[in-house]
């Protein structure tokens, strides 16, 4: 008998562990700064992997993880990845879904500083996703700070999350990165061209954190908030008496939010939620969730109104909007959207739930989400440029640790490109690959036809100078000095009168085609970008093959 119980218990444990009811198709949890050889399963059965395969830069660091709050894992918080160099460092995750399907993802980035560097200086930096601005992060000395964004992957399967330095000497860092795919109808009322950035997600009935596995998508519902802080004894938590419960609402919030409810005792007083506005100063949107806790008889009535009140502390400029009456259903959940609450740096808001005149029961609330709607998602850098940069990265190992969008968000480009970012699909206008240790043959990157400057000097590029280098319509400077090019200079370059070529320091480069008689076809002209017509008249040869001439030309063109 004892054995049977034991066996059953084992079976229960095993099945419990292997049955991880994940509704999300993508459920990726990355423990930043930890080695991927050793996945870690936390108390909620979430499996954490190291970050080596998702990021190529930065340094892994250890953190003393103590007093980690409920809902977080101290093992995960005990490592982080620091980015002491480069203006932008990115994680790149390929979520490998059917590319035709528009899919929403929730991405959460978490930061636990706890003075890991002994500098007592929790850094500020900028977070970005897929080339879009996400948020300016202010980390805390001892608290876990986290940011959450929901957006549609309508332009491919890759999620890139970048951390950019905004202050000199403050190195960005990250402790955890989580991706959960959402059904497309969750938050589907915000059009898929815009991201949702969550400012808070609070459960008022529960006194413990609610997340996975209660929430299939692992949204974090914090049991704190202004309401939980009312200590006058007039706010109580009440158990829901409904024998069966159905959360049949589009946002598929967890049932656990409705087992207990926060309620006023005194029907004459409102339940209130207030907020100060930090950044970003965008209109706030709210989802409020309700459910009736008792089966009402014919004389009992619970109706209340939601008053949304914004005010300036200084000038008393107030606005008031009213929603209602709200009648929470018994055995079901009700979701109420409150949109477009406009705020600014001084403007605060308050949400008050007041019993309606004909109500004889006080107001209640279960949960609240607050979010802003971000700017329209960018297209990303022009795909011809992205593909060509990928060719360069494939050819040269030195370039392979650059991830994320090369140009966006402006001005956070890769260090070796320059972009025209006036559109939401920018073009790469300059390649600065000088002094980069590139060895071998240049791949054909002629599709990058917005290039104006190409600097490849001081590498070990070999073989003949590719013909395509002379065909860029806007190219004005091509610096190939101090490489190992050989053979002749292609006629595409000879013929390109608006292009300034610098090619000294290539001992095997042939100059036999340079004859002084026929200038049109043998001597490219020195460009004058402000007046190309005049440049035809210039007679100085620009092919620089001897260091003696460099000095002269440097003086003329102010190079270096
Ligand atoms: C920080 O200080 C502690 C205690 O002095 C030391 O053990 C640790 O190695 C230091 N960490 C760094 C990154 O300097
Ligand atoms: C309660 O309010 C105090 C001061 O207003 C604040 O310091 C504290 O963090 C709040 N606690 C919670 C759980 O919100
Ligand atoms: C209920 O609230 C009203 C308004 O604040 C107050 O006047 C009244 O005394 C309260 N009743 C109880 C029983 O506390
Ligand atoms: C409804 O319930 C309340 C509270 O339990 C009770 O006082 C009242 O008499 C009930 N009314 C009817 C019609 O049952
Ligand atoms: C009052 O607030 C509204 C809405 O935010 C704003 O447009 C208006 O300029 C404000 N008026 C004053 C006097 O501040
Ligand atoms: C918010 O207000 C703006 C301007 O009035 C409107 O264009 C937008 O659709 C509103 N957004 C929502 C979510 O209601
Ligand atoms: C490329 O050259 C420019 C100017 O000559 C210089 O500022 C830059 O540091 C060089 N790049 C590298 C990677 O050394
Ligand atoms: C040439 O590039 C290498 C890196 O590949 C660098 O170490 C060296 O200093 C550069 N030479 C000059 C003269 O800048
Ligand atoms: C330059 O290329 C030639 C062959 O084209 C090769 O023999 C030589 O070693 C190369 N030199 C350097 C410095 O890479
Ligand atoms: C000179 O250029 C022509 C075509 O531009 C080419 O066919 C020929 O081989 C070149 N001569 C030498 C010596 O490189
Ligand atoms: C360069 O110019 C010559 C003479 O005009 C012409 O024959 C040749 O096709 C041109 N080459 C290219 C690559 O445009
Ligand atoms: C060379 O340029 C002259 C004028 O500068 C022009 O008359 C001639 O046709 C050109 N030759 C070629 C081959 O383009």
C-alpha cells in the first residue's frame, strides 16, 4: 500500500513536471551572462538557457542575488551581461515561425544591478527592439527593474533587442530576456503596426504575484499598488463564491486574478488608483478587470462608475471622463478599456470607482493593466543594404558580432556604417571598414547603391579590385589604400568621373592602363561634390600609387 502511494506520488511528480501547459508557441527564457551548457529550471518549471548563442558581445558578470522577491529566480538574477564597449549591443533571436503569419510577441527585459561592479552606480541606458525605440531604462541599486513590450512580428521572424549607451562611462547591462508569443487576438484592439509598452500590471485581489503557470503567457501581475496600500481598514479582500468560473475575454487573463477581489466596505467612498507620469509622456491606456463575488439576490445591486480624472498640481487644470455603469458579472470576467488618458510631465491621473446612485453594494476591482502605444513600427533598414551587409559579415569574421538593425533607431547605427535615416527604411551611405583586419576577397555588395563613402584602407584585401566598386551612382570617395589588391584598376572606376579613388599602398596593383594621353578613359577626375561640372576641368590624377604623392593630395583634399 505504501509502495503504491509512493509510486503514485512519483507519477504525479513526473507528469506534473513534464506537463508544462504552454499555450505560447514561443516561450524562450534567457539567463543573461550564464553559460548555455547548463539550462536551469526554476520553481515555476520555466527553463532558462544561457545567452551565448543569442549575443556576440559583452562580458558575463556575477551578481550577489539576495532578497530576490517572490516571482523571480535568484539563480537567474545571479548573472548578467555587461556591455562596456560599442554604442549599441544587440541580442538576436530567431523565433522560427511561419513567416506569413502576423504574430504578437511579449518581450520582457530585466535588470538586477545590486552593485555587481562595486561602483555603486546603477546605470541608465536605452533599450530598443527591432530598430524601434523602446524605453530609457533607469536601473536601481537593489531592486529588479523590468520592461515589457508587446509587438507584432509582421516583418520577419527575428527579434532583436539592443542596449545602447546613453551616458559615457555607464555600461548597459541585462539580467534576463524573455520572449512569449501571444495569440494575435490578445491586445488585438491595438493595431499591429504599433507596439504596446506596459507600465504596470497589477492584481488587487491576490496578495501574491501571479504569472506563469497561472498566466499561460507569463504576464506578471504584481500584488502591489496604491490600492493595496490603503491602510484605513475600509478596503478588504473578498473571496469569490462562484462555484465555476470562466474567463471568456479576448485578453485571456488568468483565472487566478478573480479568486479574490478588492472591495470597499463603505459604499459612500470610492476605490481609487492614481499615478504620476514619468517617461514616456504618451497617452495612457488601461484595461480594468472585474468579477462579481457573490450571487446577488433580487434586491442586491452592484453598479459603479469609473471616473478618470487628470490634474496638474500647479494650475488646477482638470479633466474628467466617466465610464459606466459597470456591472461585474458573476462567474465571469469583465474587461473595461479606458483609453487616451492624456498626461505630461506635471499631469497626474486618478481613476476612481464610485458606487452608482441606485447601487446598494460598494465598488470592487480585480486587476488593472496600464500601457502606452508606441510610435508606428519602423520598416527597418532597406533590405538591399541589410542583405549586402550580411554578405560582408559572411566574408569577414571580424564583422560577425554586429547584430540588430544597422541603422535604427537613429542615431544608434553600427559603429562602421553611416546612414540616411530620414525615412523609416534608411539607406546605408557610408562604410568605414578601415583598420579592421579584413583578409580576403570583397564580396559583391553593389546592391548598396546609396553608398557615398567607402573606406577600406589598411586591411589585407586581395585579388583584383572588383568592377562593381566603380558603379555606385552616388559614390564620391573610395579608399583602398594599404591593402593587397593586384591587377588593373577596372574601367568602371576609370570611367567614373565623380569618384575619388585612393589606392596607394597596394604593391601589386598595376598602373599600366594609366596613360596620360586620353584623360577621359584613363584618369578619373577629382570630384567636387558641390560642382561636378567644374571637376571635369581638374587635371590632378587621383590614383595615388606612391606615398610621395599622398602628402600633396592630403593637403589638397584635407584628408586625414
Ligand atoms: C566587489 O567587492 C567585493 C568585496 O570587496 C569583491 O569580492 C568583488 O570581487 C568585487 N567585484 C568587482 C567586480 O570588483
Ligand atoms: C505604501 O506607501 C508607502 C508610502 O506612501 C510606500 O513607501 C510603499 O512602498 C507602499 N507600499 C506598497 C506595497 O505599495
Ligand atoms: C462612509 O464614508 C462617508 C464618506 O466618507 C462617511 O461620511 C461615513 O461616515 C462613512 N461611514 C462609515 C460607517 O464609516
Ligand atoms: C438579499 O440578500 C441580502 C443580504 O444577504 C438580504 O439582506 C436580503 O434580505 C436579501 N433579499 C432577498 C429578497 O432575498
Ligand atoms: C489644460 O489641459 C489641456 C489638456 O491637457 C491642455 O490642452 C490645456 O492647454 C491646459 N490648459 C492650461 C491653462 O494649462
Ligand atoms: C486617442 O486619441 C487620438 C486622437 O484623438 C485618436 O487618433 C486615437 O485613435 C485614440 N486612441 C485610442 C486607442 O482610442
Ligand atoms: C577609420 O578611419 C577613421 C579616420 O581615418 C578613424 O577615425 C577610425 O577610427 C578608423 N576606424 C578604425 C576601425 O580604426
Ligand atoms: C591598421 O589596422 C590594424 C588593425 O587591423 C591596426 O592595428 C593598425 O594600427 C592600423 N595601422 C594604422 C597605420 O592605422
Ligand atoms: C599579397 O598577395 C600576394 C598574392 O597576390 C601574396 O603572395 C602576398 O603574400 C600578399 N601579401 C600580403 C601582405 O597579404
Ligand atoms: C587595361 O584595361 C583594359 C580594359 O579596361 C584591359 O583589358 C587590359 O588588360 C588592361 N591592361 C593592363 C596591362 O592591365
Ligand atoms: C568606360 O569607357 C569606355 C570608353 O568610353 C567604354 O568603352 C567602356 O565600356 C566604359 N566602361 C564601363 C565599365 O563603363
Ligand atoms: C574625352 O573628353 C573630350 C572632352 O573633354 C571629349 O570630346 C571626348 O569625346 C572624350 N572621349 C571619350 C572617349 O569619352
